[in-house]
């Protein structure tokens, strides 16, 4: 067993032990997904767990913390049966947690049977050819992409433009996955690998995405984005005709042309609440866990897609918090440099460090431990 595997087992054992002490009927099962399932691990990989709970008492099993000896953040997040039932409807392609998790603990075999029924529901949906209902689901993602392309096209603000580009790419990738009746198994790090394996997509689809996010100027980025949406739309028109459906691009454009260009730079403080410790608790740790090491891994491996999409998610989380709470205005996308991913990662770190000041203002401490043994000791008896 490797050092990381030993660490992972200690975390899993601690969850099971705590569940037996504080909520013995709540924990149904635990599964591993993400990099430790796919094999895409490296020295700073965190552990992605399906912690499936039966009732609300199980939420106390969740925890987000930073392990300082490895400089790794862990986000132990609980999932409910209702969450998995929603995933089983296959309305989006991000269902690897449901479909692929390797079960390492199960309180009762009835839970395995229940999980397998949900998985079979998805397998049955994926086993048949594309239906008009499937097509409509995928078309919804294409329509959302158009919505955000309007932001990218019409915004004079560079940050808003990058937000529009990132969201448009996200929805285009989901649209293609749904059109192919596939789901993402390998995460953002290997999104191109999975997309390249899908048949119904524009030629050079990933190369076209790369041209958008690597463009040296705003004008070139917008031009490349418009070509990407044009090529993707042509695939949808072709597939729609094979199902006897006709889509009108002009109708989509008109429907998605609503005013959505809100100015996030000048938040109205009267609409935002004063910050409390409860409001920000564990947000820094979550940001660290979700994206900090991904940014540096992206720089090391020259994975521009991973860097850009991680920075976009980081920006979205900060925007969500600042829309409700009276914190500073943050603009991590301003640090995006497609020609220098190390500089981009350092800009991420600078923003994260700046956000830490919000903790200090309200006397909130980072939830961190020197090593995994310190975490286990505290987690079991806190």
C-alpha cells in the first residue's frame, strides 16, 4: 500500500468509525471515484468519495480541511439518495460519482442493490439509440451555450467576456456528450481525451476549444468562439434532421438574447448582508481543495483547458459569495494568461491569499491539520 493509499484508508476508516458513533443508521455506503479510481493520481491528489447518507443526521460526517504536510485539501462531502436519483435521470453528463464509484464500505447489502438499480436505470437509457427526448436534452445545453456566447460577444468587460467564453465552452462540451449519450468519467484533467472519443462532434472539436482559450487577444477569442459554435450547431442540425426535427438557429439566438449583462464590479452593498463566520466557514478550504493544486498541475502538464476551467469555477464561487455577502470584489480571471500557466497559477494563489483576509476580518480560522493522523483524532471526537 502506497503512502497516499494509507492516507485514504485512514480517512475512510475514520468516516465509518464516526458514523457508528454519532449516526449509526445514516451511513449507507462509501465509494471512491475520481483520480484514485481512474489512476490519474500524482503526489498532491486528494481523495474523492461518495459518502452516501440515508438521513440528515449523516451531514455531520462531512468535513473540509487542509492537510499541511502534503499541502492537499480534502472536501469530504455527503450525498443523498435523492441526489443520486436525480443523476439517474441522465439530464446531465456529470454522473461518474453514481456510475463508477468503487464501493469500499457498505452498511447493508440492500444499499448495494438500491445503488445498482439506479445504475441500471442509466445503463438502460444509454443502451438505446438517440431518441427525440435525448436530442432535446442535448439541445438545451446548446441553447445555454448561445446564451453565454451573447455575453462574450457583447460585453466590453474582459472578465465578463471570459466568463461568457468559459460557460459557453462548458455547455458545448455537455451538449456534445449528451448528443453522444455519454458521460464524463475522467474529470476535467482529461476532458479532451473523452471528447475526442465521441463520434458526433465537429471535426477538431477540442482543437477549436483550445484556439478559443489560447487566443492572445479578445477579438481573436471571440472570432474563434463564433466558429466553434457554428461548427457545433451544424452537427446538431444534421442529427436533428435524422430524427425528423428541424432547429432554427435564429430562433435560438432570439430566445437567448435577453439582457443578462449584469455589472458585477459595482455590487450594491444594500443588497448584501454583513459577513458572518457561518457564511464563510470552510469556503477557503473548499477553494483550496477544489482548485489550488489543479492550477499548478495544469501548469506542469501544460493543460490550458484544466487551468482555464478551474479558474472559471473559482471565479464563479467567489461571485456567488460576493453576490450575497459584503466581502471584497475579486477578479481571478484577470490573472488568466494562456501563454504562461505558471503565472496563471500564481495569480490564483494571490487571489486565494487575498480571500484569506476575509477570514481574518471575522476571526475565522482555517480548518487545517499537520498530518492525516491529527485530522483523524480531531474528526472522530469533535
